[in-house]
C-alpha cells in the first residue's frame, strides 16, 4: 500500500469514530440508498428539505449534500438557503448536478446554486461536469453520453471545472478523475454493473459528503468516498453479481458497511498524476 493510499484508508476509521451528521437535500428516487450508505460507512444521515427547517438542520450538521436528481421548485430555495448557511458555518457543501444540461430549468437551478453557494466538492459524470465547465456536452438524461465519452477527456474536464469553480471536482466513470485544477488523482476501481443500479452516483456523492464531514482535506475526502464505492462495487459483484441487480444492489451497501483500512489498502487502485 502506498503512503498516499494509506492516508486515504485511514479516513474510514476517522468517519466511524467521529460519526458526522450529514444533511442531504437529495432526490426521492435514491434518498433511502443515500441514507443507508452514509450509515454503512459510519456517519449519520438526515434528510430535511422543507424550507421551514432545512437551514436550521444544516447549522447542526458537519456537511451538506445537494442533489438535484428529482428537481422541483419547492426544494430549490431550501437548497440555496442551506448552502448559504453551510458557507456561513464554514462547513463543506457537496453538489451533485444530476442531469445538468438536460433542461432549461435544471440548467437555471444549477447556475443559481453555483452562483449563490460556495461549493467544496462537485461530483458528477462526464456529461454533467462538461456542461458546467462550459464545454460541448451531449446530455443523455441523467447518464453520461457516448459522444462525451468519445470526445471529452475526463482529466481536462475535471481540471477546467475545478479552475472555474474553485473547488474539488470528481468526474466518475470507468476511470474516476479527481482534481483541484492543479493536482489530479485517478481511481480505477469499480464494476460496470454499478451502472445498472439506479443511484450509485448519488450514493457516491453521499459517501463523499460523509468523508468531508469528518476530514478537512476535501480532496482526500473525495478520493476516499469515490474509492470506497468502487471497491464495494467490485466485491459485491464477486459475491452477488450472478444473482442479478437486486442482490447486487444490496451487496454494495453490505460491503460499504464492511469496509476497513485493510480491505481498502488491498483493493484500492489510486494513481496520483
């Protein structure tokens, strides 16, 4: 295990020890899974999106995760007020711009959040992050498009978006790329079956939020969250992939709950560029 991988692996124990409260304003398709992966890694989830309490809940939390997967007008104000409260308190905000580029409303909300809230970590697929970086992007609903995979380089996109937003950017895909505009880490963990389960991207963002809630180095926290999901996806396939996507889905959460420094160190394929 490299020294860098050892540093990332140690964050698992840090999360389990600190049990940070992670406020999620997320989408109703994956809200239960996001809560469960946060619990599985050892943190504590709370899902509060009503305007009457969202900012108050943020004020007692350790990190805020904003996810626009099932976007509606009712929660947009809650997202922005909670983001501002997180900024006021100096806590990390993790933003998942699900489907950015897919509709005028979604694009307007993405711009409003990025204009009004200081983001610590942006986690998205190549199409979503390409759109945010101001590059040509061909959206495919909430999935990455084949055109973007062919023509947009993940490393260049991550660096451009990070420079534009002044935050950590994680572009997840077959090979994950994390950058702060200067430094780049790639992660080669994961399994293609993850793409057959709704919400694994959202769950990855939730995991990043859990690590950010316990670790002030948000770059390392992002690497940890993305790598944990990738490793769990690999082990889950070995254990339950042959049974089908339902069993695989549950196995991913199982192996996040079993994740420790030894498993992480043995399985992680992290490369500092």
